[in-house]
C-alpha cells in the first residue's frame, strides 16, 4: 500500500542550529502513527514543517503523491494535512461554536459542514453543552477537545496532533486517546501523533518512530517497539539495567536502531 504521507531526508534549521536532520517517515492511509521523544528532540519542529508553518532547509514532503514542502500553511491545510498545535491555541474570546466554525473556513459545502459539526459534537458532547461559552473559560481537557474538533472541521485526510496529553490528567489523557482511536475507526482518517506519554501512544498507534536530537533513531510497529529493552528503559519506566545508561551511550546505541 502506498503511503499517504512520505517524508524524505527532511532537514529544518533555526538560524545556525539544525533542529532536524535526515528525517524519513511515512504514514499510510487509515493508520495511527506516533513519534516519541523527549523535550527538544525535534518532534514539534517536524509537525510544524509538515504543516507548512516552517519551511524545510532541504528534503521532501509528499502528501497523496504530491509535494507540499514549501507551501503556505493554509494551502497545506486545504490539501487535507491538518495540525492540532501544542498548547491547544483556541480563540479564547470566541464561543466554542465559533471556534469550530473557524476550522471549516476553507470549505464551501454548507451541508457537509453541518453534518461534520454534528459528528464532532457527538464525539465531544461537552462541546455541545458549552457551545455558547467562550473557549477561554473551558478546562484544559475541554480546550484540547475543542482544538481537535476544530481540526476535524477542516475534513482532514491526515490529522496531526502535537502533544495532545500535555497538561492533562491521566483520566483525561485516556479519554482523549480513546476518542482519537474512535475517530480513526469511524472515519478511516490517518493520524500522526507526537507524544511524550509513550505508554498510551504505543497502546493506541499502529506504527511508531523514536526521535532524538533531531533524528529518527528507531522505527517499527508499536507492538515491536514496546518490547524493546531500550524503549522500556527510557520511555516506559523499565529497569535501567535492561536498557541504556548515560546520554552519550544512549545516543550511540540508538543511532543503530534503524
């Protein structure tokens, strides 16, 4: 099966600093793919580059077989590659309903927009209950639901989520990931999720990548990654004796994973 998203040798710099180098990933249609890594690994840079927020220094991003690297973010969104940014970034002084409507700004099919709004409210009943409330007055979990719902209103072919569990309780994190899995099941939307909570990401995703220091250092099915001693030691709270110790040694060994 051809990949919906193909990322080839992607490289992004912030001034003189290379934030990401030689990144290769792919997402097939209807799959959930996760990218794991610590703070500063380059995960957010990866999503922002794919979404057109940042221009890559080199490399290719192919979406549905067409190059999208270098396009403006609004054009990338129109093509169906939609980002839910880190920290939610809702419009605090607009109502919940108006925030959702903002997600559909590129669309012209009024009937489809109404149908999708009803579906989003079905997935997130609390958004329907609070549809006239200012988004800034919602709890953190509700704002995350709103950010995901807003992205879904753009009718994505690939939904990208940047740290959806950030700042949420374990209970709300579980609820958010259950809904993510439900969305994939009901719509066959491909999903690329960047996450620090490795345990829950590996449990819900099909395929996974591990990113360190701007590079992909491991790639496999999530079931296989969860069994690796290195992953258990560094990301799942396993025994350090089974995994790697020390930053230099960890990077040296992980560099050979792929």
